[in-house]
């Protein structure tokens, strides 16, 4: 069976270069797949059951849009999550005791 998501426009905050507005972020594609699958095969109107898949997408979308409205951009967050430039990013292997085993 082949699955094709009907054309949906992305709301992703980082547009893909040289890609149409229908080039979805991964979570958008997953969401629209489940939503359209439910509409096609469950013979009932969509009831919102998959909307929680987009929680973090919406959270960060709103945060980034709020920062843009305040004039903040990539260059204005000094020392954010980039670190100090030292090390190789692999860690020391000791962990912090909260890892899953």
C-alpha cells in the first residue's frame, strides 16, 4: 500500500531552501498522516486525538515568533546552548546519574 499525504503547507519556522511550502517538517508529516489516515479509514470525523503530537512544535513555534516580535534573533543570544567551544562534544563518559539503563 502506498500512502500520499494531501498537500499541506508547513508552519515550520525554518523554511527549507529551494523547497515548496508543502515541504513539511517531520512531525508535521507524521501528524497529517495520522489525521488523514483516521479520516479515510475510521469512517468518522477527526476528533483531535493526534493534536498532542504537535505540542513541542507549537511551543517552540510560539517562542521563536515571540522572540522575532521582540527583535531577538540568532545573533542576540550570547553564550546560549553553544558552549564555550572547548571539548569535542562527546562528554567524559561519566554521566550525571540520570541516564536510562
